[in-house]
């Protein structure tokens, strides 16, 4: 009999609980061991994040460019538009709601991130300067990806495919397994500093907002799909619920594809359209993931008493939508791919990045469920567009 795999989410939950509890009685010398680990791991993440961006974004853009013509382009644009809409919808919703929920009691996070307590300082620091900064990595990725989409040669494309495989192994075998230790160190430090319960209570309120916003987002997506297809949006959404609950259990868009396909076909989408749209959108449509990243990042900024600048977040959301297209299909892969933008565009340090990872993974399955359910709405729209194009060609 094979052993049941202890997934990332249970490990993160254990890490959070253990970090909170151990912080009350571990000696400061042991606390500093984990603080030192977090310092080194944070430096390592800063080094590899630009490489992750290049390794994932270049093949994603080049593959889209060499794909199945206009239908692929239309699907990609709709998926990107849905992701960006989710980001701006979340921004405005949180802009007005979050200050009411966390106003006046976010000082604990500011105190934690700016602490000078010797118990929370690493024994030593080693700097790992990145070979290229994040914004340069993004620009390089777009140039290489678009170039590979138009040239006929496959030498560089094959090399980038190999580099992508290396990056995926790095994420799957090194970064993701070490994330629970990283998160343990963060909550251990918060517990040692005496701020952990205040911060956790704030996080619970933010997570509740995200759940509500995801429901509203799905209702909006299927209302649009129902209007375009002239079908009842509530029936369309109800038919997709098996995919939603399957994704809750698997936390994987890829593992949910068979169920998503079946339920999409039950919504009247032609099988060939569903076979094309659902696997593609499982990779490029991450509206639920984008919602979590925008909401959680805004909450961390507001908790520190800092302003949330619309101009900064506009650029962040547009860039995040592109980054989500290339996010690797492993648990926690989307937030790992987004760390570079959080650092370069929002100024998140290693503590805030670790908190983002913990928050994201704690509700990872709900974001995945929102993603795959929204895929069904996009498939309905693409099916209607394809039917219109077919009628136009036969007329």
C-alpha cells in the first residue's frame, strides 16, 4: 500500500500552529536559528525569482504565439481580461472595506516588520545578489517570448524549454518543500515578539472578505456568459459546482480538468471547444489566484498604516495577470511566481513575502476552485464565438 501524501496545505497549517506555540517557550538562541534560516532562504528567493520569471514566462509567451491561431488568441485575451478584472474588482472592494476592518489595530504587523529585537536578528547574513533584477527579467522574458513566437528556429526555444524544466524542478523539489520551514520561522518570530494573535485575527477577517468576493466574481462571470449565450447563468453556475468542489479537494486545476470538462459539456459547450478551452484555461486563467494576491497584499500594506496607491496597483495588476499565465502548476506555484512583483513593485521584504505565502496557501484550494469554475464560463463564451464564426463562414 502506498503512503498517503502529506500535502503542502497540511504542512503549512502545522508550521503556523507550531510556530505560534513554540514561540512561547523556545529559547532565544533557537529562535535565532530559524531567523537565520529565513534570512538565507529569503536571499535565495531573491536570487532565483528573476530566473523563475525568465524560465516560465518565455516558454508561455512563445507557445501562445505559435498556437492554434485566432481561437487561441481570443481565449487568451478573454482569460487575461478576466484575470485583470478580478484584480481591479478586488482592489476597489478592498480599498473601501479593509480600512474599516483593520483600522487602528494593524500596528502589530508594523512593529513586527520593523523590529530591532536581538532575538529576531539572524546570527549572520549572506547576500545572494540576483544576476538580473525583476523588472529586467520581465522585459527580457517578453522580448524573448515574442521573438520566439515569430522566428522559425527551434534552438533557443528548445533551450528555454529545458530551462523551464530546471525551474519547475527547483520550485517543486526545493522551494515548495522548504516553504513550511520558512513560514514556521515567521510565525515563531511573531510569537516571540508577542504580536501573533493580533495579526492572525486580522488575517481571518481578510480571508472572510476574499471568500465573499470570490462568490461575487463567479456570479459576475456566469452572468456575462449567460448574457452572451442566452442561457440561464444560475443553471450554468450550478452545473459547474462539481468542478468547484473537486478543486477544493485537489487544490489542482490540472487534476480537476476531467470534471471541469464533463460539467462544461453539460452546459451545452461543444466537446471540441471544451477540449481546447478547459486545459488551456487551467494554465492561463487564474482570476481566483489574482484576487487572493491583490487582497492579501493590500491588507499587509494597510496593516502597516501605509497608503495603497492606485497607480502602483494598476501596474501591479496588469503585470500580475501576465505572470499568472506562466505560473507553474504546483501547489503554491502562483504565489512563488508573484514574489518578484511583490518585491519590486510593492516593496515587500522577506517577512511580508513569507506572510503572503502563508496566507495564499492557507486558502489555496478556494482560489483554485474559483479558477476552474470560471474556466467553465469562458468556455461558454468561446463556444458562442466559435458558433458565430462557423455560421459566418458557411453563409
